[in-house]
């Protein structure tokens, strides 16, 4: 599959909302979350007001211009930390791919591009939150140097050092 990776632009924000929903892990055999869940404050804060200082994101787009997946990074402070919050100086990563494009190397390519930019920007660490049952995601994150540092609710908080 041919695709390119480019920076998130303003017209991509509706797709970021779609990917936010896709990022909510649902174990096999379980009913999906209701769509409105992404408007709840604890979840909406990952996309709401996108484009503020420090926001960084990339989108995989095929040769027809269709959006396939995204990786985003956002800073939070202690008063509104995300699920993978470890500190105001450590941005939190969010990533999702449309179901039909998973397990094809696209997640790896998105993370590689993001890490290249983080290195250029001298960002030292990045965090995330992942469901421990999401084995494919956990495996991918570990390949990028993410290490488990704690558990919040039903999710693992992981942190990676940027080289």
C-alpha cells in the first residue's frame, strides 16, 4: 500500500476526532463504545482546540487522498493531565489507524516520523497510555523504547526517551 506521511493541517481536525474514537481499545467480543464518548472532557481534551502551542501530529494519506491513520502529541499540565500524564514537560502521544490498515507497518512509519521531529525539537521524553490487552500496540511501543512506568485505571502508562 502506498501512502505518504504529512503534518496535520487544520482541515484534518475532523479526522483526528475519528482517530480519537478509533484509539479507544475494545477487547474482542465486547460492544464498541458509543460515539459520544469522545466528547467527554477526559477524552475530548486530546483533540479539542487542536493547533495550540506544542501540538504536533502526522497523518498517513494514500494516493487517493484518503486518511488512513494518525499520530499526535500534546502537552498537558497537572490540572488536566491525560491518561498517560507524567509531567508538564513530557508530551503525551496518541495514535490510531483505521482498522483495515493495521498490521501493515503504518504505525511504525508514523512513530518513526514523530520521533525524528521530536529529536529535532530536543524533546527528551514522550508518554502514552495503552490498554495492556492491546498486544499489537504494546509490542509496537516497546520497539520504540517505551517502558511501563505505572498503571492508571485499566491502562498502562509508558514513557520513551527520545535520542
